[in-house]
C-alpha cells in the first residue's frame, strides 16, 4: 500500500490484492491516522487486481470511519 499525506490530502493506494489479510492490514493502518474534518481522503484502487468480500467489508468500515469524522472521501 502506498500512503501519501500532504497538508490536507491523504492518498491511499492499496496494491494487488484486497482480501481478508490485506483488508485488515489496510484498516489497521488507516485507523492509525488521525482524521481531521478538513482532510480529503482519496482511495485509489487502480492497482488492486483482486478484492473479495472481506476486502470490501474492510474498505467499507474505513469509509464509514472516515465519513463519521467529517472528512471528505473519494474512491
């Protein structure tokens, strides 16, 4: 996963596979970041070759957490 954080922009680029193992890793890494309402989060899935239901569930939990903190999100 590539993570870029500039002043108000956070770009997340998971790579290759987003399944149970990597979905949980992604979720843990993103929960470690402190969301601020002024931040724009971009989740770029262009490099994801495979996503199963576990990866989708992890992604939806991240989306929910980001939005609940008042951040803007683009997938």
